[in-house]
């Protein structure tokens, strides 16, 4: 039974990579992108016609969070359960794919949780200040294909974050095949208790920079130990896209 479960998890992870690999530059096998030099964010649009929105888009992410309009927003309903997961180094980040069954509801739309992954430093900034890391929980509306990404800033604290301990202990140093985590993840424990948030309409923060994302950035950061942060930054020293102009988009903050 354990072997069958592991095989099923690996199949889910491989399916997610195949379906959503375009987020990490897999639209064309010979297109390589990264975060440095002539493959870095300033050059993404020049690497492939598929990436044109990275330069020409009008609703790009991430953004600097400042001067948000306070409103009594609809709460994010989290329906997260304990779930098996697989962890993979996909060459651009550490990603954890999860089994089906967890989702959020926002503005009456159900978005299924697919995976979560990390950036260092944080991609979103608060009044121009970045946190050491940021985690993105990626959800998809199965009807429209639109995405809702819940972001959480990760700060340095004194103690290790036990909820994330298994993930940070299992991070592969090299790109390769996904590995099943030894025990189910308690997904709800990966979130802060206070879940007020900022929201705006934006894009993927990686090529092809598609403008299909409802961003939900929780305004309460979580803490990791210095050792946990180093476990990631020793692999990915910098995998954050610079902030993009907000333009005329609404940036809202939950007043509750």
C-alpha cells in the first residue's frame, strides 16, 4: 500500500509539472530563463515570443504593497486538509505538489490547491522592503483556468517553524525527479492564524507572465529559523522577479 501511495504521488507531481511547466519556461524546450545575466527578468520577453507579456503586459506581478485602499473584503475560505506531497527542485525553485482535495473559496469561486513554492528574497515588498523569503500557494479554478495565488512573507525568527520543517529538511540540492515526503503535510498549519490580506489582479511572476492571477497576499508574515532560510538560499540564492508597476490597478487591503 505504501509503495502504491508513493507511486500515485509521483504521478500527481509529474502531471502537475507537465500541466504547469509553462510557468517555469517549458513552453519551448530550448528556451532557458533565469534570474541573472542575459537570461534574467529584464530579458525574459526577448527569449521567446511566448514571453512578450513579461515586457508588454499591463498587469504584471509582483508589486510593491503601499497605499492600499482599506475595505471590508470577502474572507478567503480555506478548506485545507492533511495531504501527501512530493517535493521537487525544478531548476527555478523548490516546489511541493499536493494531492487533490484542498481548495479555497474566494468571491464565490472555488480554486483547487495544486502546489506551493518559494522565492528568496520575497517577490512582493511592503513599502519597498523585502522579506527574506515568500511562499506562494497556487490554486486553479477548474472551470475558467484562472489562478488564485495566496502569498505569505517569510521572516527570520529565533526558532524553526515546525509546520515547514519536513519540507525544508527534504529540499533537493539539484534539479531532478520529485520525491515523496515521508508523512502527510498539515496544510492549514502552513498558514498564519490571522488571515487578513491584500489583493490585486496580476500575473505569474515567471515566464510566460500570463495575466491570469488573483493575488491574495496575507498581511501576517510567518517566521522561519535562519537555518531554514539558509536551506533554501543555499540552493537558490536569488529567485525573485523585481516589482512591477501597479499602474491603474486597484490594490485593496482587508480592513477586518
